[in-house]
C-alpha cells in the first residue's frame, strides 16, 4: 500500500496561515508528534509520498525523505490518499475493502482508497486529475472522520493529545539525568526523561494532572516548574520556566518565562520572561524579553481571529492566544492582542500598547503601523544568520518559497502599508 | 505648488521634529540630522505618502543626504508619472 498525503484545497489551507504558509499542514504539531506522524502510525506505514502546493515543493523536498509532487507514485500499488487535516484517531479504513472516496460537507475529497486493480479507472497523470476522476469513477460516501480546521484546533486539543500520545508511546522512567534536589509530583510512571536529557537541581516536574515527556538532550535549568501534560522536544532548553499545562515545545527551542497550553513548532526562542498562552508559534521565531500575548478577553467572550485581516472568525473558545508565523521576531516588551494573527517573516517593535490583532507577513511593524521597513532582503539576511546559529542552512529553495509567499501575501500587506502611512501622516 | 526640495524638508522636519529652516541639502540624515534607523523607515513612508509614489525600500534607504533624497524622489516621480515642481 502506498500512503499519500495531500494538502488542499487552497481555501482550506489558508485557514492554517500563517503557520501553513511555509509547510504542509501535516507538519504541524499536536501532542508529542506531528499530524503526519500520527497518520503514518494509523496507516501502519513508515513513509508516505505527498502532494503539496507547488511553491513549497522544492523547500519541503529538502526536509523530507518522501517523494514530493511525483505523479509516478500514483501507479503500481493500492493507494491510501489522506488529507493532512484529518485527525488520525478518526481515520478508519478497510484495507481489504473496495475502492471508495470520502467527501467533506463541500463535496471535496478528504480521502480515497484506490485499489491497484482500479487505478486504470481513474486518471493518474496528475494528482488533481486523480482526485477528480476518483470522485467521478469510484463509490463516494460522506466523510464523518473529524478534521482540524484552524490552528487553534491544534492548540485547544494539545493537552489531551499529549496524554494520548504518551500513552501510545508507552515510555516511562528516567533514562537521562535528574539532579537532586528536585521533586516529581504525581506518579513517577507519568514522567519520561529520555537519554541525554538533563534536569538540573531545583526543578519541579508535576505529573499530577498529566504526563511529562522530556525528549532526548533536553536541558531543564533550575527553578523550572513543568506541569503535565507537557512535551519538550529534542535538544530544547527550559530556562527557569513556568511551564504550565498543555505545552508542546518542538526541537531546539529556548524557552523561559511563563508558557501555557501553547505549541512551539521548533527552533524558536522565547528566552526571557513574558507570557505565552494558547499560542501557536512557528519555526525560527524570536520573542524578545517580556513579549506577552493575551489569550483571554476581559469580558470572557469568545475570541475572534482575523485570518485574512478583514473578516473575524469566531474561534468558539474563550481562550486563544497568538498565531505567529515562521521567522518573525519581536522586540522587547511587545504586547499581542487576544487571538492575534502575526504573519511570517515579520519584524515587530513594541509601542507600549497592545498591537493590532492582524499583522501581515513581511511587515515591519514600527510605531504600531505596518511599514515596508528595510525590505525582505534584510529579513532574509536575518533568517540566514538565525538558521546558521543552529547549524541549519538557508537554501535557494527556501528563498524561492519565501519569494512566493511574499508575492502571495503582498495585496493585504500593501493595503496595510498604505493605511500605516496615512496614520503616520496624521500623527 | 512647493518644490520637491521644500516638500522633502517639510517632511524631514516633521519626522525628525526639527525646524525646516535648519535642514540643508548636503546634510546626512543619520550623521547630521540624527535619524535613527526607525526614523529612516518612517521618512521613506512619509515621502511616499507626500508624493503619492512607491519607492523600492533598498534603493530609498541607500540615499544618505537630503539633496540625494530630492534627486531620488524627483526621478521616481518622473518614472511613476507624478507631476512635481522641481
């Protein structure tokens, strides 16, 4: 069986911006793994092939062993085709069953099971052709498998997912080093410290309300309190952190201050004090000292998010923090509004006041206004430096992808820049 | 209509909180007028708004002096079909 993950359609992908601007949705995290890792486990395979938007194919191909956008994978075997938004726990298919497709409420294909013998019934020249022809040629059913629809779905499920993932991983105990004096609250069975991880003295690991999983080479500095459920990824460092419940911190992060029910994708820094709650932070983000986000409105009403800069989306939750795209940097003292959309590759300076709820990608936010700043070339230069500090390389494929993102995000940004200029003039 | 030079001085004075009469063409925005990097970005934005033009940020930010800004903006206005008094 060949598992194929696909990322689309475009209007549904856009609901995962700014985080999905630079990666397929299945690379997002929830619990201790990415969505794709869960889908692979569910399908019982160790690798997949995938179809992603063309503009990111080159950059993504550098980061995966999978075949990317290669139509050759559409022939020669049974095909299990899954949309990356599907929740793995809800996927139920019969390997021995006949070919069929599952459609969402808009009649769009969420999954397809195409037996090898039926491949001749569908067009397999391109992935889009295959999906369309499968809908027409194969029996279709309305799909009741659950999906993620927005980034905050991942954040709001994260605590429970960490608990479920830890149970599935079945790991427990101290394989690394836990220096004394320290304290573990709750059951020691709910704590896993992987080989190479070091927990310094004066650290409290509180597993009373959920498991704590510290992955390989994690370092936890003194005066950190980690409340489960919590996952800390490979080679990340906690620096006297108030790590409240429900956090997933991806690999190679530096995290201090107070963090609650948030997901940090990886390679990002929030070294200093400041509160991050119910947030999803991308890769290569740097949050300056005292950067803080609101995740709760004063009137306790549902949080809305401006995904496109214009139309508020009701999250249905009273607690949603910031969505922060890759490579964005904040100065000291930045204050993000409740449910703030903070684009990728943005540079944000504090004003002493709460910033606008929507900040476009590639914005230089100065004096609370969106400006062109020093342009994308300077942002790329900073990105290269940030990546090289962690032994990662900014490649031509990365630059091509970001150039495409720059163009995709230009119309909304240009409007914001003009609005910002008028505001500056009125000052 | 005020000349490009007069308008550049007016905008510069407003952004840097100075008297327009103190601003000379040979003066360097950073070294002589004390413009911080953020103010340089604000100057570019204000020139765009004042003249109704779009400037390439790299090219605009490479301009060092007030006189250089006048020349650069005059050229961009011509390229973008904006009438100005030279």
